[in-house]
C-alpha cells in the first residue's frame, strides 16, 4: 500500500523524493515552454494538518468529491448539494480511477466531513461544501485551469498531460460566482404572495418596536425588514413553495428535538403564527433583525394550499409513538420486530393513539418537510397490566373519548396479553367486560394478541393491507372537522376515505392540554361521575351546553322530585336509550345540593 502511494506521489511531480537506493534525484530542469509565469496564480500546497492546510492529492477520492460539489455549487439549475448515490454515480462516470467499490464505506466523505470541508443535511443525507470547502475547491479549480468545472461524462485525461490553463481562467471563475445567468422565473397564480418589504432604516428608532412597524402589525400587513439600497418600501411577489430545497431555513436534528420540546410545553400555541392584536404596551415584543424578519415573513400566517397526492406520488408509512419506542436498550423489542418484518416505520410524538399510518410524499419540493396525510386508521395498544392500571386511574375512558374525537374513523384497540391474569390487580371478568364494552358500545375493533411478536405481525399485516387498499387512489387534504370526517359519513364503504387530514392538523387537534371551550370542560366534568360515559356526556352537553344552562333548568323545576327526573329522558348513544332515573338523581344531587354530599 505504501509503495503504491509512493509511486503515485512520484508520478504526480514528486521528483525530489529519494529513490530505492537512497540517493536523491537531481531536480529536473523546466523546459522553456513549461516555466510557470509569475502572473499565473499557483496555490501553495502546505503540509497536511488542519483543514486550512489540507491539499488533497491528485486522482484522490477527496479531490473528486470537492470538484463534483463545486460544480454543483456553480450550476445555476442545481441544488448546491448531492446525495451519496449521486456522488458515487458521477465519480464513476468522470473519475473512474477513484470510484470506490460497491461494498464498504467511502473514506473520502468521512475525511472531508471530519475536516469540516463538507457538511451533511436533510434526510436522506445530502452533502454540500462548507465555506472552507468552497475556498479549497476554488483553489483546486484555479490550479487545474477550471477544466474540472466543465461537466462531462467522458474519461479523465491521462495523468501525464496537465490541462492547459486558459488565459481567462479568473474571468470565468468570476462569471461563475458573480454574474451567473439565472433561468427565468415564472410564478403562476396561487404560487406566490405579495409582501411589503421595509428598509432596515425605517425599522430603527427608540424602543424595541418602532411606531411604523407597530402600525403595520395593527393593520395586519404582512411585511419583512430588509436592506434596500434605494427607496424605503417595495413590494415583492414571493414564491410560496420554492423549488430549491437547499435554500432557506431548516432545523438541525438538535434544533428539531428542542423545537418539539418547546411545542409540547406550550401546547403548539407558539407554532401558530398569526397577525393578531398587539400585545400590551407594558410588554413590547422585540424587533427581529433582517434575517429573523425574513423568516417570519416567509413562515407567516399564509393559508397552506391543499395537498393532493396522486397514485405513485406517495408511500404508506407506519408512524409509531415515542412512548412505544422506550424501554431497555437502544432498540426496543417492538421496533426490532417491525424491522425484522421489513415494515417501513418512523418514530414520532403522537398526542393520541400509539400507531397511525401516513401517506408521505415521495418527491417533495422541500425534502425536509414532505407532505403527509394521515390514513383513516389508528391503533391504541394496551398490555393487560397497563389496561388494569388505566381502568383504575380513569385513563381508560378518557383515552377512548379522545380517540373518538381524533378525526379518524377506523379505531383499533390492540389488547396484548402479558403474564398470568391471576397476578393482575383486577379480576379477569372485569377486564373481559371492559374489552367487550369497548367493542360493542364504543364501536372499536378489538384485536387480542398473545405477545409482542404477534402484535408486530398484526401491525405489519395492517400496513401491507393499507398499501393495497390505497393503491391507485388520489388523496386530498381537508381541514379539521369539515366534510369527509369519518363520523359524518352515512355508513361503511368498500372504498377508502381519500379526503384526509394532514399530519400536522391531526396531531395539533389531538393535543391533550390544549385550550378548551366551556362545553368541552363541562363534558369532561360530567365524565368524572360514575356511570357517565363519553356518549352520555355528549348527549347531556347537546341539551345543556354549559353548567349555567343546566343550573337554570334545575332552578326552573317546581319540586325536588322534578329536579331528580329532569335528565332521565335524555336520549344517549346510537340506540337512543334514556339516561335513566338513577343517573339523573345522582347528577341532581351533585348540582343542586348546597352542602357536602353524603
């Protein structure tokens, strides 16, 4: 290996290296035609060390990666980044000597990442040049006369013949980096929005929020602050869904994790950017700089266009709640079983349910934020020991109530056996009754499995079944609660529901501790009474939407007996059965007794 490296060094100009006998070779005399001119920029090749002194060898993999990424950076129609597969393919076409084999990692990428010359973004990974890498690639291009920037699919020139340096090398480089002829931009109706652009000079003033920007915010004018070299205000038509995914702002994995924690702690309220009324004068918001103002303008309160996924434009993925991924080791048993069954899945924070399926866009305009629609199926998984504890602490009814209101119509309750039923805190008959009520009264489909392997096999079977069910259908997004909600349908249909919620709308609508109306809090209060199910609470709030209206109805009764029977004839559930005198009497005692209940 060392002999091959030494031979490569000698063939690339290392004539001063000692030969095998140990004697040094005399320095070769330059022919008159090859004497380097003083005016020609020849970069120095310092010793290897830090990234600033790094100079990749000729015909090396690192040099090929830098050249290819530099070409992509200068390509006006490119994305300034390449995937590893694209790098391998282009390297095999244009640098066949350094193309790696089909097996094993490519050390060139690892070396450049370690030296901070290339950085990796997006998922799947895309590679682009850092500022230090761009500077080094420009020096390589100048030393080779920019011949490496001409994208060709031919073989590389022989190693003994150096490419000629054109006289206009620096001029070509300046044209490539400065005055690149951009392709004409065309924005069709619905692809842009009009923004007011304010010069930074107008945003300066006393306090953190100048008066002009406050007035624009009060008038709900979408604006952004930028440096204008002429004038104070201009209007721009800004592309709503840009075609270049590598330009703009995106979160790193650490930033995404922090943003998720912030969203959970604030109930996602901070993610809804609205142009609402101004805050009180005592707490003035800070004036963002030009960069943050651009970000706020581009991410502002613009209604997202409807998402439509045609056949072949999406794939079905299983989405697993992060609670199911916790456990001993780095890869819990359930995820290992899904991986063994070749089920394509991803782990996310779900505010309701444990498993959902999403139709994810395969070729999005922005790879960091692909369009996702939630299919009409949701699974709640319970082990028998967890089922016992949820029945005891009240989570069992509350979770079923939230599952009914999540916007998905096909609800599955997956009950997984765990150990002996005799060691549980509740008798087996109580558990069987709870499971039966879930299927018969609540309308869930109950599936019982023997262990976690059988549960994973059932999820794999559901995933492949949904892939076949939605094959050939065009899927469209719908707002939360509009027509297409499964509970508003007339009955079961052999065709799948193709008007679906986006993943963001589904997850935001299922937040447990979000701001609730008086009607919702009243329903939750009624469900704390033993015997009041979700359907009975819904029937009661349909007749009396607030506690005040119920108390007014009690006050209108002439006798205590009439108060006790007030709610007995309220129709509940699909069978429209009466609430009954016993439960009506319990509720009247709760709301009409001034002293403590006995």
